[in-house]
């Protein structure tokens, strides 16, 4: 998930340098959304992984 967020962030930066504001805005929104989803999933999996095994 974080890989795709980084890819879209790079696309947004390149598009901004080239002057493509609409594409840069869209790519940065996608990157931010993927980053937040990845962060939420990482926290959930970290909390679920800390449980003690059932007896």
C-alpha cells in the first residue's frame, strides 16, 4: 500500500513540475488516500498481532 502511495506521490511531483495542475492534484489525493489506508491497516495488523496465542 505504501509503495503505491509513493508511486502516486512521484507522479504528482512530476506532473506539478510539468505544469499539469489537475493531474498533480488528483495524483496527490490518491497518494494521500492510499497512505492513510495503509497506515490504518498497519495499526490494525500491529494490534491484532500482539495477542497472546489461544490456550
